[in-house]
C-alpha cells in the first residue's frame, strides 16, 4: 500500500494531538510498515497488521473477516486505519469490528481518498471515475470502496463513534511538467468556485478522528 505525499506525517500529527501522552495503537493496513515506524519514533506502542504482511513483525489480519488474536485484540488506546477502508468489501462492517475492540473514550484515526477534491471531481466528470479509482486501480492496488466524507462520517456514527472531526491532507505525487499542469488545473477550478479545502498539503485525502461512544 502506498500513501499519498504527506499522509503519514499528518497521521502522526493527528495521533499526537489525540494522545498527547502516548499510548498503545493498533494499526490496520500497515503495508510495508512505514507509518508504524513513524508512530514508534513519536513514542507510541504500535501493533501493526496487514492482509499480506511483508515482514514477520507485522501481524496478519483480514479486515473483511477479522480473527482477533492475543496480539491484535487489545486493549488499545487508538486504532489507526490510514488509506485502508477503500480496499475493504464492507467499510461499515470494518468500522463496527474496530469499535468492538475499543472501550468508551478510546480513539480512532482513519483516512481515505478525498473523492470530493476538485481534481477528483474533474476526473469523475471527464472519465466517470474519481481520482484514485477506476478499472486500472480496481485490482491493483485494490481500490474497491468509494467513501465521500459525508458517508465516512455517517458510517462512523452508525458504528457508535462520536466527536467526529473531519480534516483533509496529503498531496498528489506529481512532479515536473505534470505537477505544473496540476497546479494550473487547480487554479482554474478555483476560479469557477471549486476550491480545494485542506488542513495540510493539498487535501487529496480525507482524515477523520473519532471517539468510541
């Protein structure tokens, strides 16, 4: 799994804000473990999991049919789920499973592609598919569930989370001439009223923090 530019840095910042004194974190969808290492450097005790762990220090966990083990059952102060929900078959069920691990007052940090970003909306208008979704991305990297921010928020409420805060961060990984074209595109979209809302970077991903009710 490969996160957009700046996503991991912003995730660490949000985790620090939610748990200023540190704590124990379950990371689901850890991929190669890059975010795990950043969180550990920030002082967190992290248990990383992934569907196909590339390292023996990452535990296997299939979010579509989770089987919790002594290592992954907790207790945890927070679950971190960064750029993962778009890969699962039933995001709402996954959020309910995550909620079952947490006690009242424990935290969740989740992110997913921001399909309401102006760049994504333009791509959907021209091709029918939002940015980071479409036939070429269905199997690899496996983006199968589109979650606009309003739906993510409602899924969290249905899974018994409250104090939900939505933010936007991360940037598209363009460079050279493609980056110049991208910036011109965003400027033109802004002129017609489609402005990117971002708390960090360009806002290409939606982040939500929530508290288990």
